C-alpha cells in the first residue's frame, strides 16, 4: 500500500512539474509580447547573423547544460513572434552541440585511469563529432536552400491536416486560466506598467522553467535510472535498433539527453558496453531530446484571428526534429567518420590530458565567445 502511495505521489509530482514547465513557456511568450516591438527588434538583431545564432546555441546550452532549456526558449520566442524561424534554426543546431558537454565532464572523472579514460572519452566525444559533422553538412545547405525549414513547414501542414493545429490546443484549456490570472494580477490588480509586468513575468517564467526542468529530470531519474542500469547491462546493446529505440525512449521520458547519454559513459569505460554499440544509442537520444521542444511548441499554438492558427512554434520544434533525422540519415551509414575521429582524439587525450581540456573549452566556450564578441564588435 505504501508503495502504491509512493507511485501515485511520484506521478502527481511529474504531472505538476510538467504543467509548470508548459506554463512557463506560455508566460515567456506573453512577457516578450509586452516588451513591444523595440525590444523584439534588438533581441532578433543579436541572432540575425546565422553564424552568431549557431554559436549562441552552443554557448548557452553549454552554460546551462540543457538543450531542453535552449530549445524551449527558442520555441517560445518563435511562437510569440519575436524570433523568425530562419534565425531560430541555427540556434537549435548549436544547442545540439552544446548539450554534449555533460558527457565530456563525466568522462573526465576517469582521467586517472588511462584505459578507462580512453574508452570513456571516446564514448563521450562521439556525440560531439556526430553533431559537429551534421552541422558542417546541413548548416551551409540550410543557409542556401532552407532544407530544414521547408521540411519543418511541410510537417506542420501534415500536423494541421491531421486535425492537431486546426483545433484549439488542448493545453490552452488548462494553461490560459493561469496565464490570465498572472497577467491580471500584475497589470489589473497591482497596476504595474506593461514593461514592468513584462520583466516580472519574464523572471517568473525563466525561474519556473529552470526549476521545473531541474526537478522533473531529478524525479524521472530517481524513478527509472537505477532500474535501467541493470537492464542496460543485460539487454540494451543486443543490436543497433534496440540501442537506438531505447536511447530515444529514455530521453523522451527523462527529457534530458545529457542524462541518458552520460549514463552509458561509465559502462563504456568499464568495457561492459562496446564503443560500437554506444553510437546508435546516442543517435536515439538525439531524437528523444526533441520531445521537450515539441511539448513546448504545443503551448504556443493559439488562434490569431478567425480560423487562422499560430503554429510557428510547432514548426520550430519540427525543425529541431528534422535536423537530427537528416543527420542520422547521413552519419549512421557513414558512422565510421565520427567514430574514427572520436577514437583518434581519445588516443591523444589518453596520452596527454590537455587535449581533452583544450577540446572541451575551445568547442563549448572559446570559439563561441570569440565569434560572438567579434561579430558584436563589428
């Protein structure tokens, strides 16, 4: 009976945290709309260069160690009309790279044991190389042909045709009352000016989003990770398909690819899981992490007049999904390329640890900061 009560309590906790996360997305969009066009223009200008957007995505995600945070913010900005889709896509690409820093940090815990460190670092850095090569291939294609944007728009039309976006979002029924309550309290009851209310709502939304994601990940981790470790050791890596599906499934549940990919780093280090088998699991995790953006996008679906519906947030989430799908379609068949680069760098890092530090600091902080500063300086 006590166990049943515990499960019910955990379920209610997850539902509550998920509601707060979605509410934070909605409040974020409202807050930006209250700032007005001038603020929106200044904000967009900082990301209007696609190269800067790419490195903003890398740097921001590396700082917060959560692609879910960056992608959710991006979806909220596009959904509220502040950030155009073509500027959002490079940020999403950068977020994919930035989220893999957690793997590298985990691998550094094996730095005193040469063989284990080499295995762990290779298992961690293969995620980086997959994301890097995917960006190298599809970033210039996107700049010139807008392939990801076109596919995302096509998926949105399919979504509309299926009856999802042509109807009022079911989330609006449970989110709008809370949004109206907060907005009415700040502006109607307390009498704050729109700009002041916008800052308060922005701070509230960011705090709520960060806290909800933080505790949601912790709760889900406590519920499944301990049991999953045994399952991974015995069954997970039987073949690539099982590895891919479970990577996607676990990440969609935990809503953090950082957790699910970092989970296998110690197993690769110990030799329980081979390096070859961890690669498809990582690719699955990249698909699973798009679930958070899709959830966030549903909170941005709203009627804009008559039968018209604002689905740009959904389109942004689909762009994130298509970026990963396209990357997998190329670099799963060509998996030898990122895997060879990962093993080569792991060999260097095992011989001299400074290579690991230089790679991590340079990729996630040094290069992005230099690009951002040089662009703003000019």
